[in-house]
């Protein structure tokens, strides 16, 4: 009896439990995830219904590798047997094995007995031949036997119903207020269940919700890939998992490209053999090698351009890779040089172990080509974000955000200072539009080191100072500006400030430096800061997008610290200029400012301005709306870290609660709220309580609450903090008063928390992507603010005042 006949004669065995030990040198045969099917209730019901149709001989389930065809077929067979009492058999041929004889014997046996029977024909890597399926359909006609067939190729012969197996649903966003809803998403449930087979104590909590959610999205809800990721996360750690998802490994020597391949070979499923890549043409191999340089997927235009493959060869080569499942296709957006398209190419997670056999000398400098292409793409997106159509620019940049960040790292590592600084400058437009942090890599500051030319030193200093200001670290920003020669007023005209440079470039530098100094000084020294902001508005009034944003910063500073009438006049001026220039982001932000000013002055209808603001911002997407709200309510102009942290937390809670009322479901995940939560102190129960309080507010109430801050001053912030501290977070965890914790800035709180975990300065620098020198400065400031004399004292303060979040 052949091996095929033996498997066909055996009844369906009880499902095997997954292995829980370390993986063997070769991939284990058992699936690394739980037995029960997760999130497949609808598909299972549809397949069962199709099997019960008298005109159907069987059902063909098709889908990509790892999508769960075999699991769905097995669970359907169990349900069908429970309903009908049918006996079941399975044929799982090896690659190259002839299974026609086994099919004939099984169908003959089913015809003789006349009893209900169900055959599982699991093709694995060897899809069944259409002629074999046609013969099977004819043989099953008029019997009580049915067949369930799995195949990677869609389509079925006459007599068979076809069902494509889709990926599992993935989360669209995540929020610390709603971890329970996140864990109910099928792909997240599967990831958690898979990881718990190796680590039974694992629970998704506020500390890792974003990482888990983004992992499921990155793997496109593919159950096989999720199981592989869970094994790596459980046995190697989440950092190694994220490096593998990104196509790299930490601490890997520059010329050791096989580290990732070895990792995936060790942990991967039984489908990582190289046979799928055999017989590829030179063009296909070239595309596959170039696809590995992308992070988070590749746009079709981007892959074609960096590979250098001509348009006459590209479509056929791409179709060949898609047919072999070496690349997959999704409807997620991809950035183009003229906007974006709803098509994205992905390298399947388990397939990344395939080594390229393209000779290295025949490949171009792919990494540098990737970096320069995405720098051009970022430039095109930035122009759209400032000159319009802005929604296209935001979507183009957001879909390529990870590739643009990789491009920046590549340019810095290659020592291309001017190109790296140009790319960082272009990225500012996106960070302003969406409210995301200016999280430049630590190496960006090195571009302004002693060996750099004066212009590069000034540009690097301005970028790092801007990141410090927006991160709530005004003292660090002022120190950076002073060190770069932007001392005093910072707006001394051509030839003053900015390392002694003269000319138009220097004038632009000094305007930006004066604006940043004004933002940093206004909360503590309002008159001096306002003078600098007004001077920057006057000398930088070129009618461009940055000039209009400077107008709004000055308007908000006036509102918070001096004259509401002047604030309204400046915001109205910004609105008029933005409307003429069709600058929707600034126009919507100006209307939000006017809504707050009206709520404070009681001289106009704040709801009118708010409705107009939402009408303008809504077409730009949820990230742009939240970015505008945070630019107002979480501005660095608010006096004191407590006020900023409280306002930011309450805004995030409010936005999370009202988002469903403002938008339809997004067409792709954006993690608008989850990513913005990184502004808050990690593990801060007071921030969580403030978010919970904000979730109880309607958006007009949030604007009115912010307007009341101007009337009562810092006392209102203290009251809001006390209110937040008295509220209970969703999981009932004990609270830490926000006014205590926000003695530190968000970044200082992160450093203090990592000190409490026992990390060294070097480890902290690597985890936060900052320099060790910056870590030392943060520690000195933390000691000063807390009155601590050592790292041990800092750790003790953290353990007393900021207990870690519960893990359930």
C-alpha cells in the first residue's frame, strides 16, 4: 500500500497539540498555534452549507500559504461528521507524488458502501490537477460522498463550489482605554493564544497593545505568519520579532546577510523550502532581492524604480512572483511620486528566508537607490501637504513612513549629510499635519558635529531643537540653540546668529531659531517669548505654509498669556491666508483656535467654528484631525508639563470616544490614537485616568474646557489633574496622582522608568534611539527635579509613585 493510500484509509485523527519546546533545527510539522479555529465562524458556516447542497460534489478552498485552508477544512470536516455521521478520510500527497490512484481507490470504496463520507484532499505545496478534480467530481456524482479540497490557486471545475479563504480581521486602531476590544479582534486573539502556548502567563496589556496590534497588521492577518511571529516573540523576544518584521536583525555585522534567513529557517513553518524560487528568471530574482530592502511593503512604482527593471519586463516578472506566492498583493495604499495608489506589494513573512541567487556585483546599490527614491517621494508628498491636494500628500507619506525612516537611516549611515538633512526637513510637514512626534534618529545630531560645515551644524541643531520643543523639553531646546550660536534673541538679522552665516539661508535659519526660542520661553517667561514669536511672524511673513503655522503659534501664545483680542486677530489672518492658498490643514487648525477663543470670550458661537473646522479636516483623515486637536490642546505653549500631559491625555480619550461619530471605518489601519499615546508617560496611571475622563467629554466640551484654562490659568491644570487622579481607569487599577508624575517631561519619565528597570545608559540610549550624552543630561535633570542624588534614588521614586500597569 502506498503512503497516499495509507493516509486516505485512515480516519481523521484527533488534532495534535502544538509543540511547546524550543524549535528543532528544521521546522516542526505541528502548527505553532492552538487547535481551535479563531475568527472563522462565518467561513465554516458557508462551507458547511455548500457541502449540504445536492448539486455540489465538493468545495475547493483556495488562498495564500499559511492562510488557514487546511485548518478550516479540518474543522469543517469535524462539524460535517457531527451533523451527518459521515466517515472522513484524508489524502495529503508529497510533492511529486502521483495521487490519482489514491483518489480512484477512495471514490470506489465510497461508491460501494453508499454511506455518507467526506474526503479531505489537502494539496499542501502541490495543488491538485484540474483533471484529477474533474474525475473526482464525476466519481462522486450520485453518491453520498463529498470532498473538501485545498489549493493555492483559485477556481474549481464543474461540480465543485469555490470558497476563497480570507485573512483574519486586524485591528484598525488601539487605545489603552479599550484593551478588551483589541483582544477580541480575531488576529489579536490568535497571536495571544499562540504566544500563550509557549508562555502561559502572557496577557496583552497597556504596555504592549500597540506592538501586538501592529504585528497583526504587518502580517496582514495571515494565521501561519502570526503563529511564526508568536514563536519568535516568545522564545527570542519582541525586539527580535520586530527586527525580523523589518527585514533586519539587531547587532548584526554589516556583511552578515544570512542572520535573518537563519532565524526564519529555524522558526518558520514547513513551507520555507527554496523550491518555490527555483526556475525564476533573472528579472524575477532581481525584483525579489530588491523587495527585501523595503519596510512595511513596497509600492509597485517604487519597486520598479529601485530595481531598474524596464516597464516592458516588469509586469510579467511581477505576475510570476505573485503566482508563486513569493510576493503578495493588498489594497493598502502605496506612495507614488504623484500621490498614492491603492496597491501594495508585500514579502510574506515566512518567505523572507529565501536567499537571493542574484550575483551581488550585478545588483545596483539597492539600499542607496531605495533611500534616494523615497527621499524624492517624501519631497513630492511634502509639496502636496503644503500646496495641495493635502489629503493625497498625507496618505502618500503615511503609507511610506517606515520606508522613509529607513531611507533617513541609510543616508545618515552613508555619511550623506546634506541629503539626510533635506529628508528630515521634508518630514516636518507630515509631523505637523498629523501631530506625530519628531522622533529623529539619534545619529541625526552627529551630522552637526565638529567636522560638519556651518550650514549643516545649524540645520541639525534646528531639527533637534524642534523635536525637543515639541516633546515638552524647552530647557534642552534652548541649550541646543545656544550651542549652535542662536543665542540671545535669535533673530538678529542676516549675519547674526546661526554660526555667523550671511545671506538668505541665514535669514531663514534665524527666523526658525527665533520661533523655536519663543515657543520654549513663553510658558515660563511670556513677555520675552511673545516678543520673539511676533518678531518671527514679522520677519518670516513670506505667505508660505510654515509662516501660517507661526501665525497660529503666536495666536495661541497671545490667548494663553496675554490678549485674547490679538489672538483672534492673528488666527483670523491665518485663516484668510490659508483659505486663499487652499491650505486646508492650517485653515482647519485656525478654525479650531477660533472656536476656543470664542468659547472663552462668549462673543461668538464656538460651535459654528468647530463645525467648520471638522468639515474642513475630516476629508484629510483621522490622523490629520487628531493632529490639529493636539496642536491646540497639547501645545508646548501650555505652562508646565502637568498641564500639557493632562490636556494631551484628555484629548486622546475624547477623540477615541467620538471618532466613530466623526468618521466611517478607515479603509486601512492607521493607529491614530495608539501611536499618539506614546506622548504620555509609560505606565502613568494618572494619564490613563485623564484619558478616561476625556472619553466622557463631547468634542465641544473639550474645546470649552481648554478655553477655560486661559481664564483660570495654571490652577485649572491642577484642578484637572486632581479630577483625573480621582477617576478610576477601566481596569480598576490604583492611580498615581498626575501632578506628582508630571514633575518630569514625557522623555524624562521614560528615562526614569528604564532606570527603574535596571537598564544602563547605553541600553537606555539604544531603546529610546537617543545618544548616551542625551541620556546623561536627562538623568542630571531628573535628579535636579526630584531631589535625588543617585540612580538608585530615581528608581526608588519611580517604584513609589508610578507602579507598573497591570498585565491583565
